[in-house]
């Protein structure tokens, strides 16, 4: 059995899907069918509106507040510390930090194909290459 322990503090932030992401565990690193990453967003930062055609995703909000935009109608779902959000495969979604403090989200993607031979358009499709903001007043 292969065990991997790492310090998230030592993992460099990468710009993925328009946002600052720390890719921690994926099938690029060890043999598994999932991906685990941390999103570390300053106010007004987020991820492009995108979908994973063959992967489902779970968000766990570690700290901060934000808005997740779900589905083709971009339904606005408010999220905050301790919230868990399930996103089915092939569901368009994006997230924006709408708070005043840092928003930290743990992303669990299964099967996590994005990091091994990452292909925009196959394993992850960008629908809008911009960060979304609430249209509600």
C-alpha cells in the first residue's frame, strides 16, 4: 500500500480555471481515482464557470463565504464555513469569494482525471472564461 503525506503549506498555488488552486493529491501523484485540491481565494476571486463531464465534485468550505453558480441557469447558492456542496457530473458550476476575508474550499473530484493529461474540453470544459458575480441586489 502506498501512503502519501504532504504539507499543503509547501504546495505552490497554480492558476487553474482562473483561480488560485493548490493541487494536493491526484492520479498524477499516486494511483487513485480521485483528486483533492484547495482553492484559496481572496475577495472577488473565483473559478470560471465550467463543468466536469465525467466527474462529480464535492466542495467543503473550510473558511470564508462565497457564492457558487450552479446549472445552465446559474442558480446562486451561498456557501460559508462548514458547508458541504455536492455537484453531479456534467453540471456547470463556478465559485466566487463574495466575502471580505479569504475563502478556502477543499475540492474533491472523482474520478479525478484533470491532473493526469489534463485536457480542457475533454475532462473539464470551460463554459465562460470569467469570474461570475451576483446579479441579485
